[in-house]
């Protein structure tokens, strides 16, 4: 979920920046990195808090069912480890997808590609990420991976159109 959020937020940032017509690749890159870092920190802290509560509740239910204290047991340590692991995964997902989407802007800042090429390549990377996420979700639930890949790509395109429309209205 956080990977999906990260890539779509970056998509919105890039699309919105280009609609304004006065785009500096350093600004897009800096804003994108700030967005990626903020989403990563948010992903970590949100997942940590929620998982901590959920795992704590599960441990209390287990204690109650067993009529014994299970603090400092392997189960307790495994639950605590899983909380941290899930939080790190929740932080890494939006960071990785956002950074992948921003790679073309690193190339633009380095004058290896043009700004319009950076925009085009970034959109292609975003669509590949969205398709891959959908494909993976389809495989997990035993449904058509291709169908789910296309659905997530279409969702991304719709969001891009909505952001473009709103940015055009707001920058008039």
C-alpha cells in the first residue's frame, strides 16, 4: 500500500510541476526527495504505532487464554521484531518507488537527458511500477495478474489526468 501511495504522490508532484510550465529539474528532484522522505517517515511511524497496538492486543489475548505471563518469551520477542520489521517495510516501500520515479530527474540535473525526456521516462517508470504492483497483487489473491496490473496502471493514469486538470485550473 505504501509503495502505491509513494509512486502516486510522486506522480502527482511531477505532473503538477510540469503543468505550471516553469519547471526546474532540481526543484522537482528536491521536492520529490522531500516527499519521499516524509512518506517514508510517515509510513514507518504509522505502521509502528498501529502494529504495536495490534500485536499488543494479540499478546494480551494469548496471555488471557493461557493464564500465564508470556513477557520476554520467544513469542513476545517475535511479536516485537515483527512490529519493527513491518514498520521498516512500510518506510522502505514509498521511499523506493518514489526514488525510482525520480531517477530520470537525476539524469536531467546532470544534463544527460532533457527535462521533457525526464518527464516522459519518469511517467514510464511510474506506469511500470503501478503495473508491477497490480500484477503482484493479482498473483497474491489468485486472480488475473495482467488484469490487476492494468487496473492499477489505469488508476495511475486517471490520477495523473485529475492532477493535470486541477493544476491547469489553479495556475490560470
